[in-house]
C-alpha cells in the first residue's frame, strides 16, 4: 500500500513502516519556541532535571510575539529566554529579527523532508517547502530539546487540489480562506493536508507559505506541498543543508479528496468571530473599518507588501482609518526599503512597527477600541485576538486590506488593479 507525504516522513524519522493511526517515536530535525511559550518550556526543562539540550544547533527561540517588551512581566520572560539560550548555546533571534515562521525557513534551518516541531500552532507553515512541521505544547518542546525525539500519531491525510488560473485580485489568502470556509474549522482535525494542483504550481513560494500557514485553522497538523523546481530553487538560496524531498505514492490512501476550481473565485473575507465564517468580499463591501493591518506569519512577506503598495501608490489611507504594517523579518524590511515598497506604504499613511508579530497577538501595538472593525491579513479573528474582545476582526488578502483602508470601508481590490 502506498504512502502519503506525512506517512513517508514519519516512517523515515522513526525508522519503521508507519501508516495512519500508528504511534511512532521519531527523530527531530529542528525545533523552535517563541517568547509566548518558551518560558514554560524552560521551566519544564528544569523540572525534568535536564542539564543540556540534545543539540544546540537544532533549536531556536525567537522573541517575536511581544517585541519589544510591552511590560516588566514580559521583560522577565525575555530575560529568562536570553539567559537560557546563552547557557545552552542555542540559537536566539532577539527583538526585531522577525516572526518565528518567517525566520525558520528564511535562515535555512529547515529543508524538504524534515520533521520539525514548534511551540506555536502555526509551525505548519513550513509544509509549503515539503516539511512535516507541526505545533506542539511547551512541555513537549522541553522533551524534544532534551531527547531530540518526540512521539507522534501518524495522521490521516486529506488531499486538497486547486485547479484553474487565479482571477484578477484573487490571491493565495483567498484560496485558503475559501477552503476553510468549505470544510469548516474542524474539518481536518488531527489530519494532514496535501495541497497541490495547477493553481498551486503557478504560485510563488511566498504565496504557498500563506496557504500552509493556515492549515491549522481547519484543524490540520500539517499543510504539505511538493518540493517542485520553485521550492528547490528557493531552498537552495536559503539553506546549505541537503534537502530530501518527499512525494506521495500514486496509490497513497487518503481520508478524502477536495477539489476546488478557482476560475470564478472572488476575493474572500472571513467575518467575525471565526475563520470559517467566510464569504465573498461583495457580501460585506461597505462595512466601515477603523484599522487595517498587513503583516503576520501569514502575509508579512515581501510579495504581500508589494501587492499592497501597487494599490496604495498615489493613494492615501482614509483619515478615519489607520493602517499598520509589520514586516515578518528584518531581511524583508530591508528588501522593502531597497525596492521602494516601504516608502510607498509610508507615503500613503501606513504606520510601521517592529518586524515581528505586531498587532496580531494583541499584547501590544495596535489594540483596537471597543466596537471598532479591523481588516487584517492575519490568520485568526477570534474574539480578543488583537487584544480587545469587544472589537471585530475581518480577514482578507493584502490587496483587500489595501483597498479597504483607502475607502475606510471593506472594499473589493479588483477596482484598483
């Protein structure tokens, strides 16, 4: 019987013939923590009476969620992380370096065929470059840091096939929002996604990261794609490690298959307060907004800001609205400065914050007021996600956010393209 990508990677790393439903103990290629979860992981590491991590070169902690620190309590956690990283010799990305899920692939730490864990639910992002990467809890991260291994239940897999040419004004964010709207927030719980098709083949690697990033929003443990020529070239430009690309067998067994023809797809919006509450932009166009946000591990890459800048060039943010931008890494910020994207966005009235998670988490930076509507490129719109449970968050693509802040209301980006 053939195997899926998930079954192959977990078989290879556990050195057994593993299939969906099996429990395996597998070797880890890399692992990450961030400042919201690593403090607890360090405490658990101490409680387990550990002295040394298994391999400091395979562990990174990224201070990105509350960066720079907004208060003394968070500063104490940051201090703990810095001291632990120095003590153990592990990789530390301090304030301003960027978001964990941008830095991990950007800095070459993961390559196709890897098995990766992270104490952050959006670790599934690296599936776009053929990595089985999944979010885990802080205690599991501690166990992984000590042993270099972790147990997994091999997931069943849903194959998602996107076909057709993307219409004008429709982007990868619209694809994944539409998919989540179709299968629901729990439609792939404890399963892996294999995402492919002619539409995916045409996307850049940046755009593919957006899709894999949101696999968790329908419950999936991983959002896996093939390591095609684009991926292999991207990885070669970012990492010195040797990739081991994995493809599913032709006779692999899937829980189900979902095919979506994108030819007639419109820009999509996830309405408050769930990610699967999805509609076409035309259904909510005209809804007043007070804040827009472009950034996050979903849509904080250079391509995202370039798309927004094309719409905002020569335009101004509505005076009754705010636009906050947060590049997902320092390298992206520098690239935006170099190609003029940064200047264009600032000229339009955008306010830039430190490379990192920015307003997405709600710890600081851009917390909305009671009753305010926000349109964001983030991956979640739950109550309180941006720091105020009395605000309303709509999710859309960078193009949709850019068009909306010009008008001060949710707008269709196609009129600006």
